[in-house]
């Protein structure tokens, strides 16, 4: 779908698609689709991207992902912690590790490790999360430190809050994170927050939990809000420093009157 959209913008663009998938059925469907559309199906790799990185050393211009929400990564905890400990920032998970009960943010770190250097044109990432990567994790926790690193590195460009009931298997609210290492000058040091929760149409017939959908007009409006970079009821522009906070414990001396 992304390829088709890009070709409507630039029919002569040379596009090469890559991907990795751990679910056998989804992997098979994707490879079949690649063959039907004339793409190189060998660029779709089967396996767990955390423990069997199918594109080690490769860099990409654009990356899209909708990782599983609340996925427990305890079965592979030892391998991920070993990479975090041994490679640090030279590895994929140097910014920190979240709780083992939810590995969403690990997918984002994986993609960031595959960004082209800014000097070579940089990269852009769009990933769909639930609310946990935004709101979970106290100051100083692994998840909080990952967010801190993202913002202090000036990689987080925008977050778009979407309506609920958009997905077949869950009715929760979701958020698009836009991450890039090639921010335009007017966006540098800033993050745009877009509230698009009211932009949807009710479906005539629901599909599982999916009762709402985004129409072309809604997508165009969200895109327009993003591109304008203006403050409004649905758009807030904040300096990176606005997201920082520390939690301090103040211990008061015991005072006893005799």
C-alpha cells in the first residue's frame, strides 16, 4: 500500500521494499504479494527481528511498523539484555529497556538503529503504538529513559492521537509516532502533538472491534495540520525541554518534642 501511494506521487520512483515478520501466515502472504507485484520476495525475511536481525548493517530511507501491543518479551530477555549490556549505544537497545511485559518501544529502537546517517539523507519512521509507551514508566525507569533519549537526541518530530476502535482486534486509542533524524529547521528542538481523535466516520458494519475508519478527507486534514506546523485547538507545538521532569524524594528529619 505504501508503494502504491508513493507511485501516485512519483510514478518514476525506484522503490525497493524490505520487511521482517515472525508470524508464518503473515510472512507467507507478504511474500506472495511481493511476487505478484514484481518485487523481490527474498527481501521479506522470516523470524524474530530482535533475536534474528534479518537486515544487520542495512540502512533504510523510510520505515513503517505496527508492532504488537503489550507483547511480553521475557522469553528473549536474556538475549536482549546481553546486547544492551555488551554493546550499549553501539547496539540496538542502548537507550534502555522497558519492562518485560511490553516490548513495543524495542521495535522503535530497532528501527532507529537502521536509520541512514543525517549526512547521507537521513530517515523517517512512522510507528503505531498504544498509550503505554507515552504514559507508562516513572522518571528514571527504562521506558522513561528511552523517551528522554529520543527527545534529547531531537528524533521525535510529532505524535498523532487517533480515534479509538480503528483496529479489528482492539478498541483502544492508538498513536502515530513520527521519528526522524532530518528535521526541517523550523521543527528542530520541537515536538508537534496532534489531536485527531474526533476525525473519523462510523462504519456501516463493524469488523470485530473496528467500528470507526479514517476517510480520505480525515487523512488529508491530519496531514494539513501536520504540514502547517501551527498552534490550534488540535495542534500543540512544544519545546523539547517541556517534556523533561525529575522525581525527587525529599526526606524530612524526624522532629520529636520531649
